[in-house]
C-alpha cells in the first residue's frame, strides 16, 4: 500500500531459511518457494507492527475465502505467487492516478447527484439503499458492465446479483449456519453467476470486443474505448493466461466488492458523524472543512474494517523482527479490530471514535483496513483519497468517494430518522447495518 512503512519478508528456498530481505527484492516469485501444508495452531496477530511485517511477506497465501471458492478461487484477491503478480500487474493498468482523478472530478459527482434526486424528493430514505445504488453505478462503470436500460428493474436485478455474489466472501464468517445451508448458498451463487453471464457479462464483453476490433482496423480512435476493468482484461496486453470463466468471475468479484464493502463503510461513517455532531456541537463548523470530514471517514474506516480478520497460510518458514520465534507452518490470523486499535499506534482511547486523533507514528489513520503488501486493495485511493491537511490547497486534492458521498449528504441536511431506528445485520460476524433510515432537507 502506498505510503505505508516498509516491512521485511523471509524467503525460503527448499534448501533452507534465508535472512531478512527487502520485499521489493524478493517480488512475487518468492511466493512459490514451498507448499508445506498447515499443521500447527493458528498464529494470531493483534499488534499493528506485527501485522505490518507479516502482511508484507510475499510467501503468505490468501486463506480467507476458502469457503467461497466457487466464485473466489480464480479472482485476483485469492491468487498466489507469479499468477497473482501477473494478474495484479494487469489490473493496475486501470488504477492509475489519472483514472482516479477523472472519476472523482467528472464522473462520480454526476452519479451522486443523479442518485440523490429521488431521495431528496422523498425527504430521505435508507442509507444502505442509497449507498448500494450510488456505488453500484460507479462500480459497474469501472468494472465494464453495461446497463443499457437504466431502469429501476435493471438496477434491482443487478443489486440482487451483487448481494448474492457477496455471500461467497462471507461464507466462512456466517453464524448459526449448517453445511446444508452453505451448499444451498453455493448453488445460489452458481445460478446467479450464470444469470449474470447471460444478462450483463456477455453483452458487455461482446460490445467491447467489437470496439476493440474497430480500433484495430483504424475505424475508431483509441481515446473512445471504455476505460474499465473488462476492457483491460480482454486486451490482456501482458498476454497472461486468462480464460473467459476467469474474466467473468473477476468482473463479478470487482462489482460486488466495490459496491457492498464501501456501502457498509459509508453507513458506519455516517452513523459516527451523526453521533459526533450531536455530542460535540462545537465541531459542526469543522465538519465543513475537507480535512476534518476526511478524518471522520478515516477514523470510521479504522474502527470498521471490511472483515473481522485476515487469514493467510504459511507456505514457508517465516520470521519477523517483532517476534523472536520462527514460524514453520500454519495459518496466520490477523485480528483486524485489535490491530486497528493498537494503543502503540493509535493512542489510549482506541475503541472510541475520535476524529481529533493524532496521526500514528507509521501508516495511515485508517490502519490496515485496506490491507498491506501484495494483497493491499488496489482501489484504496478511489475509496479513501489521499491525506488532506488543514489549510492545504484543495485544487489537486484527492478526496475519495466516501468523502464525496458524505459531503453531498451533509450538504443536504442528512440526519437519522428519529421515528425509525437503524437495525444491525447479525447473520455474520462483520456486524454491518442492515437498515439505516435517514432524513434529508426536501428540494
């Protein structure tokens, strides 16, 4: 992740343990050094410095999504070693600075305004529902999934599919669910993926292939090509192995993770902002300042990471500076809540929401919420922006879409609906808001 303090990795050839080597020197190839199965108790990490060192180790393999392999097995976040490095390099062609700035300045503000219209007319609505709609539109554009009809019915169909896909990422965290229920969920995901292929993916792929052919024949300028993930995958400029079923799953994953994770994060952030504003009225004016609102968003991201834990599998013996022992094998579990509330990094009141919190000695105010190392979130800047300082020139500021949505809502008088309290989703361990009714000033 850009801007985070550098860590060290421990590589291992099959002949023995190596000493500390800078991560950049090892690269993704070190991930294929060994395939020893886990046979030990899980290594639990609850301190920021340890998490930073472990997660920057390229020999650790993703282990969070085993239960949802029916969709997650072949997507970027779940790949390992050279295959992961190759796919990530290809996907990074989308996530460049000019892409973020174009979306933030030209595309996303228009999307927010269009999505807000019916909510302003109604004087409010449900914050989760609003978040789904505005972020689904943004993510669909970025993923390369066309919505030719732009009707409420089409939107409802895509939202239903996105919510179904998201179950693949949370299967391992469901509470009070037996194996029969999990198999039913897997079947639902398979059926939804087939429907998504027919209704959205195939038409979107067909249109882009036709456009690429026109560019190839000189009938259309390159500048008119869509700038999205599917186009980049179809072009496959790096010539990596990328069959159609993998592109289908990658696009489906990108679509749901961008829409749902950020929607949950947005709802948490607005809840904290509403509460802080009520309890600290002297900060109402500060909320108009870009730097302070961004700090509110980042503080909420610290308290509410998208998953309770990160799971990695050791493929080789690992040693880090922060702990004396060598870990031969096993599963690594990073407790995201404890790491993001490490008092050595974030102060004495780490369980509390405090937008006046001092900047940590290393890393970001939002902790490890976007991950670190080879599996760090590619869309971090799109979601959270880059740091804004008090009194800084905002001409080139990168706010992030969470800031932009929060600002648009606050500018229209967003507040909780006192007659309809919010409800929490208790079906899994992520603890997100299921509903969050809110009011707006009518236009």
